[in-house]
């Protein structure tokens, strides 16, 4: 009986080890493929229309593919903000939109209308704070998103007029096309000076930013 238990434990151990190796190889292949895609499509990472937070001439650029309805994007917002505080003259953030969730496209246009009123950060932070109330993935309550934007000081009459502009729809569609080209299928997805994270996580993001800041300082 003991011998049989030993064999079962050994088989399970080998299976788990094989799974771990397989998962690691898969992640490595995905990372390599995305790195190659980013290198080949580097000119697509940052576009003239993209919102930029931080000094425009900063040597290190974090590109974040962002969905305003994404809980993980909300969780990472203070992480990115802390990195920018840590390197106030060295790092800038470029936001690219990835409206994967229902209603996100409309909220992206709301954000862009806020940019036209110089209230982008105020509205962004208000929308993220209120995200648990409006961003039900199956049935978003966009009236609550509008309310959050208005509470941040957005002129809603102007915003609604801007949101109907073909220009904003065209900008949004450009960002959506980039998702396919760069194999971005989840949010947030980060690139730091064109390099994807080796694996997803706040620590990995901080380490990659630190590496690029160090390289830029030489």
C-alpha cells in the first residue's frame, strides 16, 4: 500500500513539474512574440492623438493599454502614479484605449471630451473612483459614469456634443486596430520604452521602469 502511494505521489509530482515547465515555456513564447510584435510595430505604440501624462520629453515612456471599465486598470492606477512620482522628470505615461467591456467605448469618448476641456485627470480619477457603481460588465450604468464626470467639473452639454464628433470615433477605432497589430488582448497591458513586461505584475512593471530609467541616465 505504501509503495502504491509512493508511485501515485511520484506521478503527481512529475505531472505538476511538467505543467509548471509547460506554463513557463508558454509564457516565455507569448512574451517573445509580443516583444517581437512591439519591435516591428513600435511606431504604433504612441500616436499623436494619445493622452500623455507627465513630461512629454521624458526619456522613459510607459504605454498602458487601458479600459476604463477594467477593475485591474483601476487597481494599477495608483501603482503607475507612484512610479511617476518616483521619477517625476524621467517617466511619462501614454494611454492607449482598449475598450474590451460593454460601454467602454462611450466612456472613452467621455474621457476624450474631458481632455478637450482640460479636465482629463480629474474626470479619469472620478470615473475610476466610481467604477464599482457604473461598470457592471454585463449591464453598465453609463448614467452613473456621466454623473461622476459631471461631479469632476465636466461641462456635460459640451461633452455630449464632442462625443458625437466623428473625430473621437475615428481616434477610438485607430486604437482598436492597434490592439490586433500588437496582440493586446487584455488590460492593463504595459510596454516600457517598447518592451513588454516579462510577466504581469506591479513588481515587474517597477523593475522594468527602473531598468529603463537607469539606461536613460547613462
